[in-house]
């Protein structure tokens, strides 16, 4: 009888310690564990409207997606990061929405400062924020090329930022919001 009790007690101890370890590894729904690296795949950039080898000229969905994304983000509508699966803080979503919708120097500065405070290189930061600000001037005739430019600037940023920038706990919410805003735009022009 004593042997059976010891087996049950041991099994319970293993079960309890495994549950605690699972919750501490970042495998639960709380997001990436601080210190782990969050990976960003390059955004697919088509060479012509309609995707690689597609017809030249503006993609019909390009203007609509710029307008709707900018308005949704500027309104602070909750957004989930495609990279982390976590809800992005509302102020970061609004800041990026204001950058895309209005393109003001104040919005460029706000986003640039947040990215550079986390270690982003100034040149890649300037290229990315200026490309996002240019989306404020999108028209049906240039929306496709502005989305392509913003996606290329994002990809360049990802290639040139130090690994420490992408570390969970350091990664700025504004960068997650930029990624979340560009993803549907790029998808709309594929």
C-alpha cells in the first residue's frame, strides 16, 4: 500500500512541476518570453500589379487597402501582431495609423524615436518612416508603388536592424504595428 501511495505522490509531483515549467517557457498565450528573438519574414514584394509577372499598372485593391488600413489604425481599432499573436498597444496602433494617414513630421518623429530607442539604425529607420508617411499621399495611380516602396523599406529595416532590436521585451510596439499595417496592404497587391 505504501508503495502505491509513493507512486501516486511522485506522479502528482511530476505533473505539478511540468505544469509550472510549461507556463514559464513562453509556450502559453502570454506571448514570447522576454529575451527570445521574434522573427520577421520578408514581406513579399511583387514586381508588377497582380504579382510577379502580372499586368503592369495600378492594382485595383491598392488604394482601398491603404485608406482602410490607415483609418482603422488611426482610430485605434485593436490589432494583433502577425509575428507574436499578441494584441498591439492601442497608442502604438494609433501612432502608426496617424503616420500612414497624415504623414506629418510629428508622426514621423514619434515613430522614429520609438524605433531608434530600441536600437534601430537611423538610416533604415528614416527610410521606413518616410515610406510610411508617403502612403498619406496615395492615389489610385500610385498606391501600388507606394505599398511596394513601404514593403521594401520594411524588408531593408529587418535586414539592417541589430538582432537585439528583435528581442522580445525590447521590440517596440510601433514596429509590431507597422508590420501589422503593411501585411494586409502587401497581401492586397499580390
